[in-house]
C-alpha cells in the first residue's frame, strides 16, 4: 500500500491515478472547497453498491425496521 494509505488509494492520491474518485481544489486554499467526481473505476462500483443497498432494504423490511 502506498505511503498515503487506504484513503489516498481511494482518492487517486497515491500517484498511480487509479483511485475511485478525483477532486479539484476550488480557490487559492486547497481545503476551502473541493469538487469530487468518480473515476471510471469508481463508476464500476455502482452495480455492487446498488445491490448492497437493495439487500439492506429487503433485510430491513424482513426485520420490521424502517430506514430513513
């Protein structure tokens, strides 16, 4: 794992450009505002995340739990 750790790898800050999201600093100070977008690799996770969400909804329904 690169020196930046897991978070750097997810955000593409690891230097390999292979993260799941990208960001662009807005303004002179990097931390003032960032815009995020998913990379192609990140968008490839949408079906997986959708399936997990739907599973969670069905599980909550079976358990009688109301989700917000």
